[in-house]
């Protein structure tokens, strides 16, 4: 039996999931902004208790690695690294866009799409974007920072737009694919492991900020 804990703190939602042998067992989340620091550790304990999994016996800890909220990413990654160092679990960093792409691929296929575009708001008029063909096995797409007025040039026919900024490109995005959750991170982590993606070093791993921090 392989147990995986997934942590998502890249956005406003604080979310944790536990998956055993690629099967989702528990998913808990708090749909309120700015609670990551105060509630994440307790949420992890709750999820593991509900799944009847000892935190010290986890095989993997997956965490959203960005881009996203600077503060949220730091909190999630710090806890994930601490859990791995303390328990010996392997760390799996999951890029935000990669998790959304894996979670969206079935919907994209059923909709006849051949590619996916992930849009994540940043500061002011800037957004992070990543694009991946539906045929990709890992969906480890390059992330770019562009202006909002450049998004229309990225829109293609037969493209599914996902992520918290999807409505900037598609007026009617699929509602369940506009925010990341712990269960999406867990699903993507298993996909990456199955594809042979190596674990990350918990001592040196850092979030993928993609730009320097700028106070709002």
C-alpha cells in the first residue's frame, strides 16, 4: 500500500487530500482566503486521521509548487518539506498548471479539444499562462508571464481554458476547473510518478515563483 498526502495552497483555497494506491480517500478544504498559516497543519492532521493514515507512515507528500500566491506557496512547501524530512516520505512538487491540466484532460477529450491553456492571475494586468497539448503524458508546460491584453492571441480553436483566470479568455469556463484543489494535486502526482518523474529533494526544493515578490 502506498499512501500519498497532497497539499494545495497556491491560491485562496486551503486544501488537503489523502490518496492510497491512486485512489482518493479523503479530501478536505477551507474555502476562505488567508487561512493557510493558521489552519493548514490542522487540516493535514484531520485528513490523515479521517483516512486512518499515520502521518509518519506516508510514502509521498505532494505539494503545489506554483505559480500562485507567494505566501501560500511558502506555507505549503515549508510544511511539505518538514513532513518529508520528519517521516522519510518522498516529496513530489506539482506545478499548478500541471495539476490543472491532468484534472482537465478527460473533460478536454470529451469536448473535442486538442490543447489546454491554464491562466493564473498575478499582479495588476499580468497573468501566468501555460499551454499543453492534450496528448502530453506529463503536462509539464513552460509557464510565462504575459499581459492580460495578450491573452486573446493565445486563444485557439479546440482549446480548453482552465485555472482561476480562465474567464479572461473564455466567458464560460468549466466551473470545476477554475481552481486547484488537493485532490487535483494528488491525481497529478500519481500521474507524474507513473511516468517516471523523480522525487524532489526536500532539503533544496523551493516553490516556482516565476517572478520576484511585489507587495500588493
